[in-house]
């Protein structure tokens, strides 16, 4: 190699030998060549596209084998243990042309356990107190108190009641269908509750083959959605999840009056009678 001097006369340059450090710096890592940047060929692009398509499928397969959920689990899938749900209910009672509304809180615990090769769901209800006066009238008591719990009728095995207090008569539980849709339900009936009494409904235990958790009978209405079936219609005594007869005295002209009353799980206070309000957590699956 030659360099030009300032006056243009070529002159020789003596090459200095490289030091070990400089030699190391000029070396390329193993396998690195002077390859220019280039776009992938058509065949390489096809291979990458196939890999990209297969990767999510492979991840899902691995997740499934490992028990990892990459999507939202079905609402009806229930795990072992207890779930407590509290929510607001709106109630409507009517008699002799008079309609009255009332709101209160309601709470329920569902305990899911194994029962041999089947599933056991025990539903326990919070205690409630019957008032002694309402709307300026004296309350005599409640009668024919009904709680309607929807179940998985296709795998139903048995049901039973246990416990309960504060009421008179013997509580019963009957497997039947909801009115008018025909969903499988267990209807608990408590004969009588005196005014001023604090009562706790009996615990309902249902044995079934599937892990579909129970819910209150609200037709096709759920948590955050309104029903289009009458079980979820406000004031529909024959199908609402909670219904009873309320007897009051001191009503002018009529004296003692019994008012059929029914309740919906909703935060709306108060819906119009025969309307379909948006429902709350009390209309959803009661155990997750």
C-alpha cells in the first residue's frame, strides 16, 4: 500500500504488525459471514406463515394438557368450596286494588362438595325478620313462603332439607318445573311465619351428576341482563324466585287482607309491574 506525500510524490508506507488485541477485534464470531441483508424467499415466507398459524394451536394444546385456561371458563363450572352472594331484591304485593313495593337485601351461601361419584350443592339462606307494621297497617304474618331454585334436571339424583328455624309447620321441598318456562327447579315451601319473627329457611341440598351450580329461578335472565321469560317479570307471583302471602289488618273497609307478594333480584327500585328489569347477581350462577 502507498500514500501520497504532501507534494504528490508517492512514498512507501511501512505496515506495522497488528497487536493481539487488534487481531481479536477484527475477527468475526464463528458462523458469521459477509452476508448482505435480504428479504426471505417465497418458500421461507410460506414456512414462517405456517409456523405463525400453528403456534397459537400448539399453545392451546399445551395449556389444555397443563390445565391452564386461555379462555373464560363456563359460568356453570363449579369448584369445591363455598360461595356467598348478597344482593338487593324488589318485592311487589297487591290486594283489593292496592299495590305496594318494598326493597331489601338477600343473601345465600352455596357449598359445593363431592358426594361419591356425584356432586353435592348445599344452599343456605340468610335469616330474615318479618316486620310488625307495613305501609301503616299491622302485619299478621307470612304464609306459603316459596323459594324457587333452578337445578340441572338432566343429572338430578336427589334433594333434601335440613335445619331451618323461626317458622311454624314443616317446610317441604318439591322437584317441579318453573312457571311458565318449564325449567327444572326445587320449590321450598314454608307454611307460616309470625309477624316480628326472625326466620331462617332450611338448607337445601341437591345431589346431581354434573357441576352445574344452582341459581334462583329467573327464566333466561342473568346477572346484568333482563329476562324475556315470565319467571323474570316483576310482580309475577307464580314464577318469581321468592314469593309469599303477606297478611295485614286494619285496612279500611276490608279489615284483614292477604296480599300475594313476589320478589326479583334487581337493583331497580321499583320496576313497573309486569315489566322486565335488569337483574343483578342474585340471578346469576350462585357458585363459581
